């Protein structure tokens, strides 16, 4: 799995910050960002999402409220990060926030 996350064609460089600790930890992540379909009032809405995957070993204590910076964009982790079935990769939903 580590080889996948070292592949610069599949991943992007990012920084993880476990608030309130502001120490920047470099990580590599895969941006998924699928559309989400929501039903409302008899209609279907398509919403953009910000979803990423990163190795648990790179951010072992990742939690809601932590920050992930991708280039100039700053995101906050929304909800509890979800682990894959092998417990190697976090799947995380992000929301854009102010730097």
C-alpha cells in the first residue's frame, strides 16, 4: 500500500495538523471527491464532496477537527475518519475552511 501512496501520479502532497498542536506533518493523499446524490422534496440533488484517503501510519491520530492543507487550500476533517477493511487507510471527508 505504501507504494501506491508514494506514486506522485496518484497522490498529492499535503500537510496534516492535529489541532490544537500546530506541528505540520507532511503526508501524501489520494483525492477522491466523488459527487454525492441527495434526495430532497421528491428531487435529486448532486453535491460536490471533498473526500481523501491517506495512510493511517502517516496520520495515526487523525480525528474530526484536524486540518489538512493541500497547496494553498485548507480543509477541516468532518466527522470521524473511516478505516478500510485492512486498517491501513483512512477515508476522510473534508470541508474547506479559512486559513
